[in-house]
C-alpha cells in the first residue's frame, strides 16, 4: 500500500482511478543511489523513466572539455528521463544523485502498455512535458539573452515565488551547482552576489542564506532594464 500512496501523490498520476494506480505500482522498480552516483548517462538506452521518491537529482550536459551545464535540479515527485518513453530513443543528458536518493523506475515497454489502456496517462504526461518545455525555453532565453546578474535575479525571484513570495531564501544547492545552473563560474557568482549586496538589492551571509531587500530592483535586473554598477 505504501508504494500506491506514493504513486497517487505524484502529480503525473493525480486524478487516476485507484485501480490504475495499482497497475502502475505493479510495474515500478525501486532504485537507490548514493550521492554522486550516476543514474544514467547521455546516450544510454532510454528504457524507461524515473520519478524522484526522496532526495535530489541533477540532470546535466557535459561539453567536450568537461564543462557541466545543469539543466534541471529535481526533487520529490518530479519525473525525469521521460522523453524516451514516447520517442524510444537514447537519454539526451546525464542524471546524477545529488545526495542519497531513492527513485521509482518505470520500464518503458510496461508503461506504454498502461498508456494504451488509459489515455489519461498520456494526457498527464503531455501536460508535464509542456511545463518542462516552458522551463527549457526560459533557460535558453536566460543563457542566450541575459547577462549573469539578470539570470541570478530571475532565479532568486523564481525561488521566492516557490516559497510564497518569501524574502528570506535558503539556497538548497551549492554555489558551484548554482553557477552551473546559471551558465557561469563560482567566482563570478560570488562577485555578483557581493555587488548585489553593495547596491542593497539583497543581503547575504556569504553562504546559502539570502534576504531580498529590493524585489523591484531584482525584477529590473532580470528584465534587462537595469545593470549593476
């Protein structure tokens, strides 16, 4: 029953009848990973998709020189590696556990058979993929059109929104990981945080705690209407 409760709480499967959750539970494989352990690598056979049950996962690309660009940082209830379920292709990126992590693995062949029996699953997945596409579009816009201060401002505002507009934020990833997510390096990120503090946009303890002092100023940076001195 525990696995059925976990499945019913996953946004991807919400709204499905109880008997469908039981069918989904029958194909699930529990997998455990330690911090830093690879879940899959770019080019691996896309033989199924995953949902984070506990812990955190980063999905990222690597350049030929070994530079890492984080695409997603995923927490409890979030799916990843789902595109190959429809496309039947290889995984387009790497996935790695950021801490001790448990995931639910859904084998592609068995899951496709369930979709054929219940089209609502396909609709739920399409809705989720649409949301993921919007996030990708935002990431591409940030990396290609905005300078790093604008990217960081947009991220802080996004983080605030996820915490009910709270001005007191705690970064749940390291500065190195945040720098990778924003397409920069930790040294540049630290300098920008210091400049934001000097201009009284934020207050930072130099670690992971950040207080938003000027939400409007951050919004101007994020939109490109303002630049740091």
